[in-house]
């Protein structure tokens, strides 16, 4: 791949001529169907999936023709030189040379950056800009660059980026902060529902690339600020803070191998802890902070309690552990991400050993990965939910996150008497499963299962199943229980006394939703 280009394209939103050139480039990309759907149609599912794994051979085979779309794929995704005559048929080449999207080499042109189509949540056609070879996965895709250059690489869209975009709440807000913006994907999403977006990054190269992503995608420009964590925003506050921070837990003394996009430079999980603890001071009332994080599983300590200690006062929290790796798995994952497995055997072994030394010194036995969502509720008794959920979920999940905190507000403000006077409806696409031996008269147990959101499943007794099945918002909970008591021959007073706890669990887990009477 060669060295990382120090010359990035320009797209100055304040300059009418530059904006016009960027608009012409965007129109050319659309005209050629250089979009997520267009790529799938051209390449076919196997080659498209291979490209997402940074495997280029199938896509090269699929782009041997002369169409504009094939030209753009070879230029911007496969980083191959293209004949000038072919480029002129697909792009406003003069504009691209002026602004630095392309560089001319004899009768050929090359791309200076990777430009990758990305589908927005409402069908928008967007493009994510990143360094060559870094559109997917880690920096291992870049070969032959020095450590200093490699440390400043800016990655494109990976699984973590799309996960965070999918779990972020998307209500309209005034001010949003994308902390550690990278290629700008989170700022691009936020620009669709925030009046003002601020994007920060320690890497000045990332800020320039984020500006390109926003401009090429036709989004409003963000206010870009350089610096670490919350330093660039001083004491300012926001309605939404999102962050895919450099959360990788790597040896502190291995500065020579540090990659800005992934290594935070603090010991262990201190960067994620610091970000969470400082977030409350930068949130407006009812504001959200949502981020991805790693955390240590240390000897003699419950990981759930470690994370509970991070939550700042006055904030509700929902923390979900999605995956756990032992320290050897974790070390191998990130050494491969950096391409260190391609080094000579002795150098690879030395780096591996250094990571294990660090974990041993910190008494870390495993590392967890997951989501952290904070909401500044100001509650005297905040709700803090820490759970493990490695199962598949439905994306986007932002509405589910908002409903979780709304349910916590409701449960906190509702005593048992008010609960039994309340009206509820069964959430959409909840099904009932009866589990038991074939031919048995009665099931061993009944399971309610969600086909939306977190896709949870929970065991209920016959009363719980009957109650959930009747909930359509028309009757208060107490009257439903009285009717069930009559059917099963149980004392209605005792049934009212023992059921609120089960109802609360169904509300908390998203099976039941409080509604206004008669709605």
C-alpha cells in the first residue's frame, strides 16, 4: 500500500466554489449508482461480503468492465490505478484533482483516500471517508508504513461503528457531541436529528477526514475540535453524547506501537471509566451519553460491581456486556488487528508477552465488551442495570434504549397500588411458548419471547401468561387479576398481593408497556 498520504482532500463548506465541486462529485457518485445498493447489485452478495472482510479478489473479478460504477469501485474501494480516460467518464476529474480526491500519475489516476458507500437509517446514500486500506477492520490492512504514520491512521466503518449508531437514541436534540469522531460516522448520524453537532478527536487527521465524510454525504458541517476526552468542550453541556472511544486495554509502556484510533494511553480500563464518570457534568437534564467500552474482569472482584462504581451521581444507567474474552484471546485479537502477527516470530512473541505481563500485573483474568447508556435523570434513587446479554438483538435499538429508561421512570414513580390501577398493553411481536414433554396434559413452564428489540425470553406461570395475554390497554391490572383469580379459584386479595413484582419485571424487560386508559 505504500506510505500514508499526508495530503488529504479538501471540502471547505465555507467556500462556495469548493462546496460546488463537492456537490458535483456527490452527483457523479449517485449517477453511477456508487451506493450501498448499487455495490450489492454489481458485486453480488459473496463478493460484497468478502469486501467487508477486506478481501478484494472477488470484487476485482467483478469490476473488469468499463462502466462508471466499476471504475469507481476500482478507484475508491480497491485502490487500483485507473486510466484517465475511464476516470473522466465517471467523475469530474478536474474537480477531484483540484481538491485532492485523486492524484494523477502519467496517464492514470489514483485515489488519495478510501470512499465507501454507506446506507443511512432512512435510506440515505452516504459515503464514509477513511485512510487507504482502513475502510474495514484494523490497521493491519496497511503494509509498509512506519510506526509514526500508522499511529495516525483513520479507520472507516467497522462492526463497532455500526453497533453504536444502531443503539443510539434518535430523538430530536439541540446539541450533540461525538467524542472521538474518527471518520465521522457518528457525527453524520447525529446531524440528522441534532441542531448542532460538535465532533472532537485527539488525531487532527481524523477531524479532517470527518469533515470530508460530512461534506461528501451532504450533511451540515460539524464544529470540529482537537483534544482528548472532554478537554475540547470545556464546561459545555449537550443533550446527546456518543463515543466509540479508543477503549483497547493495551500495555502502557508500548508507546511505540500505540495506535491512536484504538489505544487510549491510560492504564487498564481507566479511559472508559474516566469518560463515563465525567459525562454527567457535560449532560443537560434528561440528556443521554452512549458509548462502547471494554472493562476488566479482575481477580476477587465482581465485574458488575466494578461497572456500577463508574456510574456518576444523578444518572440512570443501562450497561450490557455483549462478549467476554480471556486475556489470551483478547491479546491475539488486537495484535492481529495491528498486523503484528506479520512481524517476525520473536517480535510477535515479545509483544504478546508484554500484553500478558500487563494483565498479570493488574490481576486481570478476562476483558468484557459492551454498551453503556447513561441518562441524566437527577433521580434521588437512580436506576442502574448491569447485565450480560450475548444473544442476538434487533438493530436499530435506539427506541428500545429510550423505552428502557422511560420504564424505569414509571416504575420508580409507581407504588403497588398505582400499579394495579394502571393499564398496560403487550409489546409488539411477543409470542408465548409452552415447554413440556410431548403428550403431557400441562406444560412444565410457559415462556414469553420477544421478536423485537432485545429479543428477551422470560418464564412465567399460568397467571403471568394469562395476564400478559389479556393486556390490551382496556382494563386496569387489578381487574384483570380479579378475573384470573375467579377462573383459577384463587383468593383475589392474595393474587393482588403476590403479582406486582412479576408485573414490574415484565415492564422492566419490555414485555408490557404502560398506556393511558382506553388508548
